[in-house]
């Protein structure tokens, strides 16, 4: 699933390519996603100008003229391609083709777990999918005091808590492991044991890891690609994720004794960490 850095990368690429364009035509080849596209979807968007893009958590928002926006969630496999002209042969899972006055945006989603939801622009934050979201990683209100308040009396482990979108929105499984590694915090620690200094480290490392991932174009683990077809490269910088049994970059432990990077399951998700450095 594209996480915050991948969504941010997709958003920036689309904004650079089609901001200011006018939608001339939309071809719908599949209406069944996480939601079902209405019969009026194409007609409602046609003729509108693409004014801007923004991101809320792991959702990309395409803001159009006349108070209409489209909320995109890429599910497990959704992705965009930007084409100068419509391909002679479309790919099997090219479900939505948006023609603007300059180019084509093609939405491809093999598993169709994504969401394509038109909403009035001034009502987006009132929609149920957004009203219970926590702070964005770069929000000013994301402070150690905020985290300690959220963690108060919580006995769940810190790693699953970082995936709780009502605490910090946008962090996914890959980056939660990397953040806790950089913060030197054991993913099994209960939230209520986190100190103010550790909360500050979590916030700092969250921003550093996500910013580095965005600069690298995200992590291409499964289906994710840039809209221009290139893959992201942040997986080459992963310190612990998917590296069970290896020595982490900043540890000189004896692998024969420690077993290297550990893999455990937490709340049904894989967690990777260095038991030597993360306490």
C-alpha cells in the first residue's frame, strides 16, 4: 500500500504535470472500487480546471474549479501514469482515463481496493474518513505533550500505536519500523512507558525518515511506481524493514549471538527491529 511518502510523491508529480489543465474528457472502464463511481462522475468533472493538489494522511486530493474535489486513496495497488498521448493499447487494469488539454492521467488499480470519491471542496474535512484523523507529521500541534497525552494509560505497544491514524496520520507499516529504529525505541514498549524525551525523538525521527523517503521517491516494495514509470529508491535506505537476520547499519553486534534484525508480528503486521540498539 502506498504510504505517506509515496502518496506525496504521486501528488507532487501530478501537480507538476497537470495543475491548471482543463479536463476535456474522462473514460470510465471500471466503476467498482472501494466505493462505486456514480454514473455522473465523468460528466461532473468534465470541463473543470485542475486547480491544485494536496495530501491528507494517505489520501491525495485533486481540487477542481467550482468547489469540487476528488479524494483518491490508492489501496493496495492503485497508481497513476502520466502520458503525453493516449496509448494505442491500454493496460489490463487501466480503469480511469482523464484527458486534459495537455496530457492524459491514467489510473490503474489491479486489486481495486482504492477509493475515488468526489466531494465538495469546502466539505472535505467534515467527511467521516477525515474527522477522526490525528496530527499530520508536520503539523505544529504534533508535540511531545500531544503524544504523551495520546499515549497516557495506553498499554498497547508503541509500534501499533504509530499505525493508529487517530494519533499521527499517514504513517504506515514500513516507516513505523524505520522511525522506531532511528529513535532507538523497542517496538514492544508500551505507550505509557514513553518519556517526554522519547516522544520528542519519535517526532523528530518521523519527520526525518519521511522527508528522506520523499526525497528518494518513496519505497517500491510491491506495485508502487512514480507516475512517470520510475520506481522509488528509499527501500535501498531501509535500516531494518524486511531485513530479518541481517546486521543493522549502526550495530556491530555478533550475529551468531544476537541473530541480527528481529522480525515479530504485532497486530497482524510485520515489525522489524534491532534488539541490541532499540531498548
